[in-house]
C-alpha cells in the first residue's frame, strides 16, 4: 500500500471491520490520541462512511475505544443516519406505491437498493432516491405526476418529496457513450428486473436492475465521479458489498464482456484492485483480473478528493458556473480518464463541451 497518514490507516482499518462485521485486521495503529480520533471522525464524515466506521469501532477492544466525548458524537451521528434512512424508506415506499397505482413501473437505481447488500442497511449514509423508467411514455407520466421540479442538463428531473431529493433519470446507467446506453437498456430489458421489500412497507415490492446490470451500473457510477468532481469511500463500499452479495449469481465472463464493450475494462481492473487491496473484498468475489495494477493511485485520489469532490473547492449553485467547473474538473482528471477509460472519456468530454456551449 501507498504511504498514508496514521489517521487514514486507522480509517481504513475501521472501515474494513465495519464493512465485513469482523475484528479489525490492524490493531498496531491503535491507540489513537484524542486529536487523531477527531481527524478520523472528520475523514469518515467527508467520505460519507460515518455509520460503517462506527460499526468498525464497535469491534474494537474496550481499551482502544475513542474518548467518551468522541464516542458519544459518533453514536449521535449513527442514530441520525438510521433515522434518515427510515424516513427515506417510508418516502420511497409511498412514492413507489403512487407510481404503481398509476400503472407506472419504476426501477430504483443505487441508494436503498444497494443498502440491502449491507449487514446494517440503516447505517449506510443515504443520499437521494433515483428512479429509471423503462417505458418512455410511463416516464413522461411519472414526471407529470409529481408536478414541478428542476430539469437538469442531462434531461433528468429533480424534485423534493416530503423533504427527500428524488430524481427521474432518462438512462439506466451513467454511460456517456450513446450507443452503449441504448444497448444496455435493451440488455437490461432482456435480463428483467429483480425485486426486494423494504422493512418500512412489506407490501411494496421495489424493482431493481438484475445483478449483472446492477454491477455495471455501480461501476459506471463510480467512474462518472472519478472523471469529474471526485469519488468517496462510500461508493467503493457499495461496490464491494454488491460484489460480495451478487458474485454467486452473476456470470463473470458476461460482466467482463460488458465492461470490455463499454470500454471500461482497464478502469474496472483498477477498481477491483482497490476493492481487494484496501477494502479486503475476497478475490473470489471478483472477475478474474487481467494485468495486475497497483490501487495506490486510486487510493490517493479518493483521500484527496473525498465524496463527490467535497475535499476540493465546492461548486457554485449557479447552473452556468456549475457546468464550467464540472468541465474544469474533467480537465484536471483528463490524464486519469484517457488512461483508464479512453472511450468513455471522449464521450464525457464531448457532452461537457456541448453542455457548456448550449444556451440555457
């Protein structure tokens, strides 16, 4: 592993313990001073993994626990995450039921669907609710049903529903290659969709992508942020838990074929190296790798940027300036982008340039 700070090493140790619900694998970095514990706490918040790291702390021996004031603060954060997730589940169940009553089939992307892969779903920090509608006419009806909202540059609709941010997406994945977008949508329809039930409402079945498509979706979502404003550890934890829970029901040959067709195999190979090297995902849960690559470059990128670039300069709220800074973020990552996903980098750049020169 690359040389990282004592606090970052402690963060990764606790993250692995919480992610897999096991004893910490590196106690040599402990005990920590109070100041170091506060640094770990701030890093966990920046990376949006506070709840997962809290579970890791629960596996520490009593003599290595943080001071009481920090532990109480962490417990309060974990409680807030759990309450937010319960609210999110209720909103999701109600909104999904509304769509069904109106004859609209919605597919949940990421979010609470991915949380189901965790041992403690309620401690995964939630963001917003993302929907995809396979039928384009139903998608229009869904947009009209919720009324209002903001249309984003990529055509998705964003709105608030009982205090929760919800988005309706035009495409199932974040791929910018238009030919692959169409292919994946057809492929997903062929694979069909799977269902799960929320604890908030056992009566509502939520549709999610089939396992192979779900892994592709999560992989491409990580890539999107790696090429843009930045990525955080929560998205990597999602990917690790998804592979762990789905590896027995997917064909690795098929998923490798999809990664290759999408032009993201080099990126995926780097991602897999990070998942096994830094998050301790068993190699048996991953597709066979090609050439061995070091995950250290990716680790440095994650620690530097934080979740969705929170470590970097915040983006302004004005739409025009946001577009410009997103383009600037891409140029900062251009070397990384064209090295690991050249095809997707080309289409991303093309769309960003078109977006910046198009009229509002």
